[in-house]
C-alpha cells in the first residue's frame, strides 16, 4: 500500500513537471487560449442577456464590439498616461540630468563608480537592442491579441453547444464536474473583476488626490497608472509606487518630501490592498495571500505580463475545479477557504 502510494505520488509529480514545462515552452499556444477563456467568462453574461431578445449572431456582434471598444479605450488611456510621463521627462531633461549628476557624485563618494558602469552597459549598441526588443514586443502583442480575438469569437459561438454536450455526457460524474466547475468559475471570475476594478478605481482616485494635494505634476496620469497597474496584484502596486517616487525626486528639493511621497503612496496601497480589498473580495477569491503572490510570480515567469494579469484568475479556476470532486477537494480546502468551498458535484448528485 505504501509503495503504491509513493509510486502514484511520483507519477503525479512527474505529470505536474511535464505540464509546467509544456506551458512554458508552448506559451504562444496556451497563453492566448487561457486569456480567451478568461475573456469569454467575462463577456458571456452580456451575450446571454442580449440573446434573450436579439438574434444570436447580432448578440455576438454587439458583445465583441463592446469588448473591443473597452480594450481599445483602456489601452489608449495607458498609452496616454505613460506617453505624457515620457514627454514630461524629455522636456524636463535638464533637471533629471542634474539629479543624475548629484546621485553620481554621492555614489562615487561612497566608492561606487557609476560613470564607468553606465558607459559600459548603456551605450549605442544597448539602445539599438532595446529599440529592437520593444518593437518585437509590440509586434508580438498585436499578434497575441489577434489570436485571442479569434478564440473569443469562436468560443462565444460554442458556449451553448458546449453546455449541452456536458449535460448529455454518458459519464454523469465528469459532466457534472466540468459543468459545475465552469459555471462557478465564470461566476467567481466575474465577481473578481468587479471587485478588482472597484479597488483599482479607489486606488487611482486616492493617488490622483494625493498627487494633486502635494503638487506633484501629472496627477491625473499617476492616478490612472495606479488604476491600471492595480489589476496585477503585488507587482502592479509596487511599480505604481516606485514610478511617482522617482519622479518626485527631481521635482522636490528635499529628501524628506520624497520620503513622505513614498510613504503616503505605500500607505494608500496598503490600506486598499491589505484592508479594504480582502474584506470585499474574500468570498470571491477564497485564496490565501501567499497563494495569490505565488500565482502572480509563477504565471509571470511562464507567460510574462499576460501571465501576471491572469495568474490569479487561473488559480481561482483551478481551485474551483478541484472543489468539484472528493479526490481533489483537499487542494481547495488547503489553499482556499474551507467554509466557502462548495460541495463536490457527485455529492450533490447523491443528495
């Protein structure tokens, strides 16, 4: 019995390692599919509502148009915010150069040769490589979104058929697990995004208000950057705090003011992310903070920025499906909230 259990555990471990390796190597295949499923879960309620009084294809067209407009508006605002910050840096280059000179003198006075390091690593060749990398990333991003859009359109067309197939499966246990897991996952992801959007909006408004009060330039831009980056747990708020702080170093004459800006921005992120959001989103996530952090880093490592954005939704989906069967229920109870874990699908059938 013991050797059989060890052998089975080794097989499971090998299967997990092979699955992770496949997800990493074939990220260009799996990442668009995962992102498309995530979008389908968010868009499907709108299409289902429209199908109540409109033809199916017209409802699909309206849903796709709404989705594309939402992404286009969000992307345009991101480009606007970061573009404004970039133009401000260029127009205020003299002050940034002065700050750089002061920092260089201070560091070299403490034995850190920044000038030689800068000349060695940041040269024309580095700039050309960076430009090529950015251009390649933009092309990859456009290709990624086109593939995602195709998957979303095809997926929305097949949601009803997929549901009927699951209900008509001969193996009722598998059908109930897949159907119950899919339904509950879609509901959780929808609520997760509503809560995340609300918390991001609160964070953005507070950052905008704080930047306005202290006189930090580009207050609206910093507010929207904080709003957009807050969709990525932990990493996003960190970046949204560091950027304005670095900017404040060149705008204010004292280190005390810079430290105050950094402390207040972190206080805003802490209050919203560690106090308000867990109380609002606890039942929607049913995940421990450690697992949330691990999900962000793990999926970021596999799929980059896209993985960081949907890492938590993927983990929510995995825990939801694990809670549907007694053999995997322990995973949902261990990493989630046992009081919130639903009864497995086969238990419901037996009842």
